[in-house]
């Protein structure tokens, strides 16, 4: 992705702007699928990371399925052309009505609590389901994205497997899959192997299981020298223990994963314009035409995003605090060394493909940015910029005397 292409895209579609690179997404998908040497592999791309219809069509064209956490994500997946069988619905704490809708749509359903399991038993014993196990493993880059530990709200405790067995037996439930997801940005690859051993011990108890889903959590690098998952090494080690398990069981299971970040994080770039360069008594702020309403990860997770000055890449390096225009502390980066930034310069944030545009909001009544995809050398608009009319579209002025 070169600076000239991105600058031209901003000229055409204005700033701030999300820019995605389809070739990078293709490379990531290829690298991922080639890492696992098993008979049956299925990827369900976690579309919460980036749910644009055109991006979803790209995943479909590569043979991916989808992991969806809400019924609207399921509907978006169907609209993008995925068949119901290629969609796994993995919600948490949703209503029975939402599960019922998913049953009607025919997607695979992942059940993550015993009450819902009983509901399926009493009302839909023949609908094949996955069960989500909480393995009680602490994993994930920070507390907000660690979801497989004992205090986490996700999944059915591994210690409750006898209870699952009792319910499944009573209602003759068709448990087709066992699922585990321990978190995102997992630093220690051994966690995957450990989780696998625990999951295998659950799978052994249910003859009907044909699919084993290990969720995701693959760590990507946000800057030079960052730890990241070595997919080839992990794939090789993981495939070996998976194949050994299949052999022991005398059965070929389908190995499934739900990567989000690994697929799209480094394929996305967020570009914003410098409104103000402001020197204070303690530092120099760069004030951008955006804020945590458009890219919340630094404020929400303390996430690091590399920032480049793409309109003055060879300028003298200086130290800046990069901030947004939102009406409260709104910091993208502190003490960051960047080539000299002048009013009007475009700053580009890297790793803006996952959990950036999909987490954007209208806070401070700011429209969400446009999004473009660079595909086969051309820039395509895949989401237009919002307008004030969009922001007001759902408001209803009550007919009351005020
Ligand atoms: C159930 C489940 N699967 C997959 C993912 C995707 O994780 P990642 O983006 O780290 O690949 C998540 C992330 O929240 C998740 O909750």
C-alpha cells in the first residue's frame, strides 16, 4: 500500500477514511489455511472484526464461512451470499427469540449456557448444535479480550460437562460441534495446545460430534519487534495433535477456526488530516479531524497503532502527542516520533482493519467515515461517509408540549 494511492483515495473520498487492501486479506487467508495440515479444515471468518458486504464477499470467494455473534451479523452474511450452512452463530446472553430466528434461518448454532441447552432439548432436540466450553484458561492480550477464564461470562464451564451430558442424553440432543475461544491477542501459543487437550477430553464424551472449533486469538504484530503468532509453527504443532486425536478416535473431525484480527488487521489503514499543531508547555499536540468515535482501540484497550505522516514522510523527526477532536481525553498516541507534521498533513494509522470501523460511533454527532477497498489496483468505495441526515434518521420528534 503506497502513500500516493492512499493520498489519492483521500483526495477523492475525503478524510478521515478507512482504506482496505484486498490482496493483503487474500494473503492472510492463504497463509492461515496453508498452516494447518488436516483432512478437513473450515474457517469461519469472525465478521465482527470488519463486516462490510464487499469484504464478506471476498471471504466467500476464498471458501471461508462466517462466525456471527448477532442475528444482524447473520443477516448481513446471508445478504453477502453465504449459505446458511456456512454460518456459525456464536452469541452470548441473547434472548431465546434470537436463537429461534437463527433456527428459522438454518444457520449452525453455538450454545453457551445450560438454560439454552435445555430450551433446545425441550423444543428443538433435532437441531444440531455446537456447545461452547469455558476451559478456565487465562489467555488474551488484555483483560477486556480474555474470555476463557473462570470469571468470564462466556461458555459452559468445563466442570459442567457431566451436566451437559445429562441434558443431551435426556432430550437426545444432536451435539454436532464443540467450541472453545479463550481470547484475542494470545501471547503464549501453548494456550492453543492446552485448550485443545481440554476440548478433546470433552469431544470424547459425545459420539455425535463431527466438528471441533478452536475459536481464535491469533496475535498480530502492531509494531516492529512485537510478538505475533507464528502461524506456520502453530499450525504444524496443532495439526499433529489434532491428527493424533482423530486417529485415536478412529474418526475424521472437521477442524474449525474463527479468525478475525489475523485476517484483516494489517489489511486496513485509517487516514486522518491534521487540523491543528498545538504547542503547549509540556508537549506538542497534533489535533486530527477524527477521534475515538472513529478509532476507539487506543482509548479502549490502550492499543498501539503505528502512525505515519504520509504527506511528509521524509520530514525531520519530532515527538508528538497525537489526539482527536472529541470533547474529552481522546489520545491516539503519546510521545510518538513522527516526521514533522504540518497543518493539513495526512497521518496514516496501521492495523486499522479489525475492530476499528465496526466499533465506530456517532459520538459528538460526528458522521462515521467512508471506507474504500483497493482491489486489483483500483480504489472502490465500499461504504459512503455518513451525513447529518443519517445521524438524525432514527430520531423521532415527540408530539408533546414542551
Ligand atoms: C467467539 C469468537 N470467535 C472469534 C473471535 C475473533 O477473534 P480474533 O479477532 O482475535 O481473531 C472472537 C473475538 O472476539 C470471538 O469472541
